[in-house]
């Protein structure tokens, strides 16, 4: 990740981020946030990357958001892959079947965690308790985050109430 060394570089990064919204209005979602992904209701998002701007400071949040169900699936997938060597992964006929065999309902919390992306961008990892993510979900998330005071400090976290989710919906029928 490139770090801006001076005021001129920080300003240029800010301007590039703002200009993307003007350059690609289809991705600007009425100026509320900028997202390179175009929403198609036939294929609802379970993860999305987007950015939105701080209301007062010349900073923006670079957000990686996913649903709790996808987080549960990703956790199982990572656990299976961590237990296997690269040779086993390459030679196994169907690693996906091993992952699917371990999927079960789990209890997780929606959460937000801020990361240090430099003096202009604030990295944010977020999980939300919705079956899918759309522009309304993102707008509600931004409003909620702003109600928390729009923190910018790396390491800031928030977590919600525990909920049970079932990642087995990602199992595709043959």
C-alpha cells in the first residue's frame, strides 16, 4: 500500500477518489458511496467493496463488506485449507466437498473494524446480518456508522448482538 509522503500527494489521492464519482456516475449511487460493482438483482451481493466519504474530514472509508453467512462459509473454508498441505489440496479430487461436509449453523456477531490505510483512506472490514447486500443495505450501514461518530482511528471496533446463521445455503445443487 502506497503511503502519501506530503500534503500534495494526500490531496491528489482525495481528488482521484472524488473524481471517480463524477467520471463513473453509474458507480456513484447518487453520490452516497462509490462502488465498482454494478448491482444486478438476479445475482445479489454477499460481499462488496465500496467507499464513502467522511462528512467533515477530507478522508474516505474503503470498505470490504460481507454477510455473516459468507463469513461463516469463509471460516470453514479457511479451516479446511489450513489443515491440508498444498500437495493435498492439489491432489484432492474435490476440496469443496470437504468444506461443504463441515458447514453447519453457527453463532456470529456483525462487526466493524477499522484499519490504517494512510492519512487519506480509512480501511474498514464489516460484516452485516442480512442475506444479501444491496444499495439500501449499504446506505443503512453508512447511516449507522455515522451515528457512531465516524471514527477514523485504526483499531476501532464495533460488534453487534450474536445471531445464528447457516452458511449451507451456499451449497450448490449438482
